[in-house]
C-alpha cells in the first residue's frame, strides 16, 4: 500500500527538479525581470497552474533555484575541502572545487553573479537567511584554515577575513 505514495513522492520530486532546472536556464538567459512563469511552464511542459501550485510566485521559484544551487555548491566545496589534510591543500581544494562547480553550472554562475551585482533584486527576501548562513559557514571554515596557515607560518600575518573575501571574490 505504501508503494504508490513512494512512487508519487518520487514523481513529485522529479517534477520539482525539472521545473527548477528549466527555471534556472530561463532565468540565466533572460534575467529575473524578463522571465515569466508562463515561459517556464511552457518549456517545462507543465500547466501554468501546476507551476504556481509548486511555487507560489516567480520570486519564490527564483529563490528556490538559488537556494538549491547554493546548497549544492556549499556541500560540494565542503566535501572537497575535507579530503585535504593540509592547510595549503584545503585552500587549493576550496578554489578548485568552487571553480569546478561554477564551470559545470554556468547558468547558475550567471544567476549567482547577478545576485552579487544587481541591487534592484531584493536578495534578502529571495535567498533565505538560512542559505546565506550556510554559505557563510563554508567561508567560516575556510577562515579557520587560513588562520591555521598564518599560525603555521604558511601565510603572512594579516586579517584572515580579508584573505577570505579576496579568495571568495576571485573565485566569483
């Protein structure tokens, strides 16, 4: 009896993933303001009402696209950094993992840079505080690595947060 629920749940999750993938590509190509929910529905091959039933608004859909990808980015970078035992290795892994992820996810890169560069879009209301905190926790882990490197004499003594901002900016 529970199998239909499992199948339905898998189908529901597949539908959401498909809609998010389609929305990501259209948002990346046209930007937030020029994209319509109707365009997303047509390309995803769902009724417009179905899109609204999954995501109450274009802003919510956009936020979910960003949230999902930021989650993937943070999880990937964090896993990669954990594999390196040395400070230098962890810094290299951060840079390589972030660059690899962004290169493999070019539509997301366009959205990610738009979030950084376009103040018209009220990011605080689109990207949930939880996601910003998750991304910041990844940078906090890297800050600890940099501080350890400074203590070990691998890096010149300076504010680790400045180094992190520079690394994060360079990898953007």
